C-alpha cells in the first residue's frame, strides 16, 4: 500500500494489488507517510501487523499475477457475446482517403466488390442458437445484430433477409436489436424500413465541408452535400426517430478537430459525435510519413478544447473517461466505499486476491463482438488484421479454431508477462495483442513510466462525484 494525494490535498490509502482506496483523515495520516514508515508503538499496530502479514503494506508494489487463455474462456465469451457484426459487402460508393481498407493499409483481404452470402448468416445464426440453447441462455440476454461495410446499404437485400428471418425465428430469452454504420448516402432510399425496425444508425461524417473533405466519391467529388441532404430529409420526415436513433461518428485527422466537428454537428443537429483516431495498425511502411501527417491524437486534441460547453457535453467520450472506465471495471467496485474495518478481515483478503487476470488488457476473443467478414472469416472485432486465424463460417457449418486461438494468444501473452508484472500502466493498458502483434516492443520502451493515474482519477471524482455513478451505469461498448 502507499499514500496518494488528490489535487485538493486529501490523502488516500491505496493498494496497487487489490485496487483498494480508502480516505485517510489527518489524524490517522500521522501514523503513515509516503514511505510507509510506521512507529512500532503506534496505537494502530494491530492493524498494521495484519496488513504486513498479508503483504499489503510494502514499499515496493507486488508483482502482478497472471494466467493464460483457455478454451473455456472462449466458450464463455461466445455464449455471452453482446454483438454480432456482419460485413454485408466490401463494395463502397466512396473512396475515403484514410479508409482502413484503402491504400494506407495492408492488413486486409482484397476488396473485390463482394456481397456476403445470406446462407452464411443462416449457418452462424443456427450455430449460435444451438450454443445458447445448450447453455440455457445464461449470462447476457441482449444481442445486437450490426451491419458493416463497405457501405452496407449497397447490399440492402441481405439486411432485409436477416431482419425478416429473425422476426420469424426468434431466440428464447434473447432480446435482439439492430444497428448499422453507414456513410449516409443511401439512407433516403431505405429509411422507412430502418425506422420500422428501430435501427440504431451511426452516420460517418467528419464535420463541416472542409472537415469532411477526405470523404469523397471515387471520381473525387465531395460527398458532404449529399449526406447533409439525406440527414435533413430524415430529420424532417422522422423527427422523433432522428432524435433517438441517429448518431454520428467522426474520424479525427489533420483537417478537423474534436471541438470543430462537435460544434458543427451540435449547431446543426443538436448532437455530438463519437470520435475515433485513425487506425494505427497495418499501415504500409512506405506511407508511414504520410500517415503521420494525417494522424491526430485524440488525447492531445481534447486538451486543446476551449469551448467549455462543448468540452462538458462530450466529456463522456474523452480518452480520459474511457481510461477511468477501464480502471473502475477492472477492480472490485465495493472497495471504493467499504470502511477500513472491512479490509481488516480475512474475507476481504481472500475475495480480493482470488483469480488472476490475463496479461495486458486484451479482450478475451468474442467477449464483446463477433465479426464476420464478407468472405466468411470470423474475428473478435472489425479492427483486427489477418495475422491470426480465428475461424470461418460457410453455408454448412461454423468452425472456430479454439485450440489455435489459445495457442497463438498464449505465445503472444508470453512476450508480455514479464513486462506486465512490474508495469505501472497495467490498469489503463491499451495493448491489443491481436491488433498489434509486435506491441510488446513498445511496452519494452515504456515499461518504466509511472503515471499518476490514480491521483488523477481520485482528483476527478472529488471534483465531479456524480460522474462515478454515471460511468458505472453507462458502460461504453465500442
């Protein structure tokens, strides 16, 4: 344990192993200091001896303890996955300059204007239905079916067949909803159907016309006016639906900013976008300098926002809050409000140390999503390249290479275990071993960095105490 101080000067007892946080009064603080030198004749000697006996009171943080991935992890993740994403088509009516399937990247299969075969959906749906039935629909009872591209509305017949089939063949105990990521150019043609089935629509737009100038047709013409025309049409025809089901996604680059894009979309539609950085994985080596000129850090960009109203409104999407979410949900939440006597019990010590985590903060495959590519390949999400074979679906069956996934992941995890054991950044780790196969090289360089993340977190929640409950109640799922 150690003593950490907030921006307001308050002191907290913090255990790095169990993530226990306890406010310390000034009277109590007299018995502890940052070096944890405690007088032998202290009136709290019994408590101190208890902490020492359980190795909780040490000047050096203990080694983080880790385990490796198992096939059981993958089975449980599949049973409880929250989202299945279908790459409806690899065809697109735009040629965005920074597209993850464009000339800047090399970690994707060739784009050949292929549409996803509906029989592949039937095969996967049957497989998942049997899996959920076998496990009695335990765990998560909500499932989102999402459509992705390319531009998914270029294969609208697939979308319609999926929705119609599920309507006639529901899964007992599963509430299924629908969503789509789209460039918005064909929304005017299909909006009535999407409204009827309550689709959540995420429209990709980077801000005003100049901000959006990387998003062009294949002939080089700007797509901005056509997208705005369609959005205005939907807002006028289906105002309530627009308010509740249409949202925006923007890509951050050198022609826009979080503040500028947010201000534009709020002024026009009273909505703030979700902002993402350019994908840093799979960049063609010869084009890294070009990529570097386009790339803009979301963390750094948030720090430059001057408009307080905009900053407050989009705070929930800031990298800082996403980082705090990671911390809160990687620890036992009750330890934030348990009194000091609670930690002085064998029950707490046993509960808080059982079970080890995986190295890094890499998601267990399929725990959040199942992504099916247009070629029938299966991945844990849409941002992972082709370096690992997770499985595939064909017209007859589904094959998920659980043994191969476990072997490959554990070989990659083995490169991190020694680094993670002493890493000061383990609580906010951004590593995904499946996306960045050589990410351990970066970890080697940054392993000795000791961020003051817990001091920042506590200071933030002291200033905005209501935000802790908001985060707990509204977990982000990307």
